[in-house]
């Protein structure tokens, strides 16, 4: 996992990454690479994503649940 400081908003990064369908916004503070999602935990009220090489789980906001379900074929 790499960290880089950018002077831009996550919305602007999301716009740039629209050309790459594997990158999906799942929360107001997170964009994930769907191909690196190992597991999904939770229910229809709250999902958590486990990603390769990360110990922490990434939350999925209610507003992004439908998109995540479509991308993961759930």
C-alpha cells in the first residue's frame, strides 16, 4: 500500500478514474480497486470490504452500496 499526498478532491480523482472500471468509490473517503477485494462482510445496512495487503476493513456507504454490489456481482 502506498500513500501519496495530492492537492485535489476525491471527486476529482473519481472523475479521472472513470476510465478505469476497476476503481470504484465506496465511501466519501475511499476509492477501491475492485480486483483487490478479497471479501465482503456485513448486511444490507452496512458492508465492509477486505482488500489485499491491508489489515483494516474499508466501509461502504449506503449511497455506494448499489454500485459496489453491481461491480462485485452480488
